């Protein structure tokens, strides 16, 4: 019994009926005789799974065009999935040509991190440059949200496409120091191009 | 006398070796791989020996090694004797019932008449039912003896289900027995030489009913509410681990093989190729002399029997992975209110037809 | 039979379907009092996944709350993001550009599709149809590929921002959506053939867990469970937000309110959501995706490097948080399970004063005893599945 007040043209929660477009899902309530005998519908269901069975069985020997096999499973350690350019993997620090980090220890990523995973100790070099004396990122707290990359004014910390190698036997190995986080700019070129593209289209 | 003894021992070793040694582990592999391919994924394929993967065929060996090295315990407060006894009671009927199933016909080899069945009993069909019903004890004892509410529920459900479906199973077979006129399985097999005398054409309704009852006896899906994984964790064998757990599973797999064997013998022509009589087969192989032709015909027939067996095993696996599970009261209603009356009607109609024809 | 039962001196068995049980996906404890296999009483204990979402929100800034909302209803995280962002924007009283609205609609509907896939797949799995589960999991993987292409994360998307979005639609998104939807429709047809007319499945779910419409409204049901009872209420049509009033879609309703109707309503909603996504991709206008207000939304990097105002507000909003005017607001969106509401109180500082979530599956779980009393133990399973209680949402 659907609560539709036909006379006043409102449904019982006060919304005009013409706005809602109801679609009844159950056309007939009782089972037909065809459905009551189990066998025919079961045979139809079996036809579906048997079709999948033979398609994939022969898909090992005669794969469809362009793929190695017809099953979509990726055989992980031998074949790896390339993540799309938007993928947020592990945060890494970028280094300049002379091997030092680009980071100026402004502390924005430390403030924005929702998991409070970053700790920065700023310092100043002899030539007046500001740099992080220690930059620790606790990987056991990081939630890979991408905020640190978004707020960094210097493109110094970005989310690399790396997703492997985080299973350790001692939890203290998960607190990454600055040295463990540094990467060169060429190795992360794709991600840097991507963020330059997207963060330049923000309000145009 | 000695020749018959040797023949019996060879047959027993062959069947035991093929069933327990070959089919049991292979069915574990088949279940994983077949269900995987049906579900658009790859099954287990990582166990390797010296770098050879062999599409996962080494996994049953890995399973066996894992199971043998597990701790064997009896839970606190459980009945020790029955807890240990239940897997054996569940496994033994599954192995024994294959003794009466013929996997080939009569052959004359070196002057000796070889009958390819271990025990050619006059009451072959009843032997299968009698030993099949002993498997009920295993399930009930396992459920009762573990000191666990969930196992208890599973054991109760298993008991009720297996008892009801044994009654129904017996009645569905009566139609076949009336048509063929004998309980002896070798004779039923021999009578299906003509393709249009196969049991499936003479008793189609009986085939569907018997198939359903047999799957229900075996407690496999869609009738596996006794071991329903999502409701009762593992039902009546929750508290088992190690070798005893594997014995329950082996009993289930061997019963699959037995049911496939019975279906082949009764309904699908036993060991005969379609449209090929025994005489045609022997004359086809006559180039090898009388002994050779018999041996080659024996090999062809045994191969045909096993091919049909494998088809039915595949069909049971497909049904298991496709259909959802029944509810407890619906299983009872199906067994008593639907299968029993239909099988009685089947007997009635078969009786009339047999009377008119003869 | 009743006097026979009195003479038998039987007692009721109390079973504990505890927090870790294969069927209670979402860590809920049921204390079931059984008489044989019939349920006499059912008591629900929730709270095993309580993580203190509302308290955590008071410790972070308005922007920092966004990844926390991902983890509320973790099978449709984008809808939570959208709901929270809409609530804060209404508090600030700003309006986002049109392109942003269309993309938010696309994101919401993709999340809703993946939510319904997960629910029906889990329902099939609990009832024993493993193959149905894996077909819909494959479909869900493909939808997650789309979401990963758009946001960067499959489940924890963290995509919507207050005042806009994180990034625009990538290239090739429309073609990939067409490919994915083609395959998803094939899998939908397979499941339809496997389950909908299968008498074994129908017997398990029809007539089980019935809820008449007036009691459903009294309990506070919303979403597919309410629509299955026959009440026409959908937040997208009743109080349209974003651009839902420009989209053409139907609302499926059921007759009886039993589990079969819930299943059918969800299956049909998947089709309607796919329609909405395709329409939105066609009609999407060009333009900016963020509001041009540096005090609420970080500007483009060029502006941050060159304009002083953008730089100042970038640093201020990160360190102190954005500052909506003081006030309170309640805003509801249509989540995967029903009306997902956010009640926000702001006191003018950078941190929320209070952020309360109205979880749609809380009243549904509360109605569990009403739905299964008198039934069998095996009836708890399809009922609890079709409610789609997500632990993260119910316990927060």
C-alpha cells in the first residue's frame, strides 16, 4: 500500500506528486507457475555461470585483443598496476640540483595534516636560507590525504606514486626522517607536472 | 581361486587409489579453480616445486602438509570419544559405497571372465542407501560432542535434513528399479546398451528428483545449512582442526564422486558410449587379437565411465557455486511436501506404463 | 502446541552473535533469545566502532575535518564529503559555480552506485551465492577505478573542498565511464538472472523483515528501506540540492517493505544513478570549479606565488582555519542508506564548535528487533544485510 494521497495530489510527506517520479519495482507480487517450479530459473542461473566459466576458460588460451588473458586479475608481483596520474601514494620531499631539499620549513604541512604526522624543526643556514633541521613523517599515522602537497608553497613535498614497501617488522622503522623521504626531481616528474596542471586551474 | 583373489585385490587397489589418492586432492584443486574461473578470477596458483607452478596443482600437497602439522585438540568440556570418532564415521561410508558401482562391463581376458566391479551384490542399490545413511551419525555426533551452541544447532539441522532426504531418495529410485526390473547395478548398466534405453530418457523426473536428494544428502549447497558459513561459522565442524577437519571434507568430496557414479550408472548409460554396442566395440579392436581387443575395449569403457563421472562432478560444483542457500524450514518443506508427493506420482505413472508395455 | 510446550520444560537459549561474526559486517553484537530456531527476543549492542568523530572534529580546523568524513560511511565516502561541504557552505552562505555542482553530482552518484553494489554483493554472500558477490565486486572495482582517476584514492577520496573541489575532471574520463558502465550493465544483467527470479532466493527474502510504512516513519527510516515500504521520500527530490532538480530520474518504490523490496529498490537505484551520471556528463558547462574567495578556499598556485592577498589568506586559513560566521545549521543529503544530515555549530573561530552527524542507519539498526521477532534465526541474515548498516556511520 503506497501512501499516495491521490485526491490532494500530495504524498504523505507533503511533497507534490508531480515532483517525485515513482517507479514501482515489483510488478507482480505472487510467483508465476514458471517461477514456482525451481528448475527453470535455476537452469537460467546456471547458464549465466557456465557462460562465464567457458568464456574465461578459453580466455586463457585465446585472449581478447590487446590483453594477456580475459580475467581482469593482475598477477601482482610479476605484473604491476600503473596508477593513474591523480593517485596519491607516499609523500616524498623533492631535492634541488645541489642535493639539498626544497623545503623551507614554513610549517604549513605540519599545521594542515589531519593526522598530525609531520614534525618539523626549522633552522637557518649560514647563507640565510631557512631549512628543516629535522623533518619526520610518521608513516604509521599518515592517511595519504594529499593536504600537505596541496598547501606547500614551494612544491617541496608531493605525493609520489609509490605504494609498496610499507610492511616492516619494527614500528620504529616507520618514522621516516628527512633522508629517507628525499627524491630527485626527475624521478617524480610526472606527479609534479600533474599538480602544476591541476593547481593552476583552480579558479579560472 | 587365486586369480579371483588377485583380480579383487587389483580392483580394490585401483578404486581406492583413484578415489582417495587421486580424486580427493584433485577435487580440492577443482573446487578452487573452477569456482575461480566462474567468478572472473584466478584461483590459487602460487605453490611451486623448484619453480614449476603447474597451475596450482601442488596446492593440495601444500594443504596436506599444513594439515598434518596442525595441533590436534579436543575442546574443553567436550566428549572426547565421540569428538574423535565422528570424522571417522563420516568418512568411512563415503569410501565404502563405491564398492558396488560398476566401472566397466564383462570382459574375457586370458580365458578369465573379468567383471569390473568390486562387489557384484544382488542388492547393490540398497547397499548404497544403507551405508549412505550411516553418514548421518557422523554429522550428529560432531555437532553434539563439541561443547558449542553453534555446532549443536548445526548438528540438529544436519540430522533432520539427512533423515528426510533419505526417505525421499529411496522413493525416487523405485521408478528406475521398476523400469529395469532389478536392483543389481551391473545389470542396470548392461541394460543401457541401446542409447534410447538410457535412464534419462526413461525416467527424466526421477533423475531431477534423485539429483536433488543426493545433493541434499551430501549437505552441499544449496542445502548446506548445516555448515552454513555465514550463519553458524562452520556449523557442526566448528571445533575441529587439522586431520579431523580434513576427514570431513574428504568425506564430502568422496560422496560427490559416489553420487556422480550412481547417477552415471542409473541414468546415463554406465560405461557405454552412445550408439556403440559391445559387439561393435570388440569388432573395432579385432586387429589386436581376442585378448587385446578385450583389453582395449575395457580401457575405452573405463575411460567413458570416468568421463561421465567428471561431467557430473563438474555439474555438482557449478550448482554449488551458483545457488543461494535454503532456509531450514524451506528445506524440510521441499523434502516432505514437494519431492515426496512428486516421487509417488512418478512411481504411479511408471507403474502404469510398465504394465501397459509389458 | 502451546500447552505441549509448557509441559516440555524447555528453556530458551541465549546466543551471542558477537562483534566478530561473519554475518555482522560492521561489528554489532546481537543477543538472541531462541526457542528452538524461533527468535523470541533480540537485543542490539552497537558502539564497537566508535572512534570519537565528533570530538575529533572539535580539535581540528574546518578543513581538517574533511578526511575524517571520508571514514564515516566508508563505502560511499564522496557523499559524506559532499554533505559536509554543502553544510559549511550554507553556513557561510556562498554558492559554488555550476561546473562544481555537476561534478559533485557525478561524484555522489558514483559513490552511491558503489554503495549499492557492496550491499547487494554482501547480501548474496551471506545467503550463500558466492558468485553473485564476486560479480558485483568486479563491478565495484571498475567504479573505483573511475573514482581513483577522478580523486586519487579509491576509498578515502578527500575530494570535495569547502567552496569547490580539489581538481577538475581528468581527460578521458567520459570515455572510460562509458566503457565501465557498459561492463557494469552486463554484470547487472547477470545478477538479475541469477537472483531476482530464483525461487530459492525469493523464499529467503520475501515476507521476511517486513516493516509497514507508518511504523517505518515512526522509527525514523529514510532511504531505500523507507522507499521499499512504499513511502515516497527522497531528499534529492523533496529538498533538491546541487543540480538534482535539472536531472531526469525516477524513484523506485516497493510495496511491502520486506527484504525483497529493499533488494529490488537498490537494484533499480543503480540504474537510475547511472542515468544521472550520464546526463551530468553530457550537460556539464565549462567554467571554474572553485569560488573566488581566498578567505575560504585556497587559490591557484600562480596566484599564491604572485598576489599578496592570496598568499596571506593561504597561510591564515592553513594555520588558523577558515572562519565561518557564528551560527548553526542542519543540512541533509541523500546518502546511500538514507538521509545523511550534518548539524554544525560555529562560534566564529577556525575550529568547529560542534559537528553532529545524523547517521541514516542508526534508526534502521534500532528497528531490527521489530523486524525479526517471531522469525527464524536464519532470517536475521537477509534482514541485517539489506539494512546496510555500516559500522563507521552508525557508531561514528
